[in-house]
């Protein structure tokens, strides 16, 4: 009874208020018709508009550079725990092994021959690595950057071989057939001519590069430590560019804070 009387009172109050206020009546009629107008189904798109939308979608999907570029039968191969920056480009016969990193703006162009980046090696910003059809020394013309090698920013490597645990300084150029043997350092801004070899445990510099001195044991031991430090830095970048959302990391933190088994 109380509910019925309350509903009658509410209807009576609403009708009297609407009758007393024409502006309120117009407002109620406008708001009541607005949802009907909004809920009306849109007209079907024409064939021309659908084609234009499809073309815009294609332009949007391919508006920028591609990180991995297949060339013919060759597709770049990147290990699961290797890091390739979103602004880097890998094309053709390129292999990036575990723990290696390719930083922003670098281009690894394996269209003529193979390019291999070894374990825990790193190619820093704005480097270009490519290969020729053949090397003048008769050695394989592929470009090999072996394990624990650091290639400084803005360097150019073409059909050269860098053996394990070496440092290539920034703005350096290594030409066809050049060889950097284990535990060696090429200083920044150096040019290694075609066919030139840096023996094990030596420091070279200049344009063209020349022998400077022998490396000390302490300097040799620091070479892989530099590559490892860059690998540790890579981890913070790597977690931000997973193929899936990183929201699960926050979920794991919450589970640990509430002692919920993962």
C-alpha cells in the first residue's frame, strides 16, 4: 500500500510540474527523442567510401619503417632474449644471437651477404653494417661481430670480421676484408683499410689505423665487462618492448605483496 501510494504521488507531482513549466515539458520531450535519434542505425557505407577507408588503412599500417625486412628467401633471425630497438632495421641475411643488442637507428643490411651478431655483442646507435659480394683478401665476405664485442655509435662495418672480446670506438670505419683479432681495441674515429689486420691484444688508432701499443692485462679484462654492462642496460629497454603488454608485471608484484602463489 505504501509503495502504491508513493508511486501515485510521484506521478501526480511529475505531471503537475510539467504542466506548470512548458520549458520543462519541451526539455523532457527533446531528451526523450534524443536517444531515439542517436540509436538509429547509420546508413551502410558506399563502395567508394569503403575503398577509401581500406587505402587509408594500408597507408597507416605501412606508414613507417619496418624493423625486420625479408629479402627474397631470407628473413632476419633474432633470438628470443636479444634486443632490437624499434627504430633499428634488419634486412635479409641477418642473425642476432642470444643477449645481443641493436640500438636505435642502426641498420644491418644483409642483402648481398650474411651479417652475424654474436652472443652478448652490441651495436650502438646509428651504426651501419652491410656486406659485399666478395672480399679482396679471399676471406668470406660476410660481416661477423663475434661474442662480447662492442661497436660504438656511428660506426660503419663492411664485410669485416671482429673476433670475440673487442671494442670498436665510435665513428670508426672497417672496410672489406679487415680483421680485428681477439682482445683488441680500435680507437674512436679510426679507419681500418681493406685487408688490414689488428693482431691480438693490441690498440690501434688513426686514419688509416696504425699500431699504438700493447694492451695491459687489466684493459683486456675490462673488454667483456663493458659488453656485459651494456647487456644489463639492455634489460630495462627490453622489458618495455615486449610483444605483449607489461601489465602482467604489476599483477605479479601485487600477487607477491599479498602472498598469493604465482
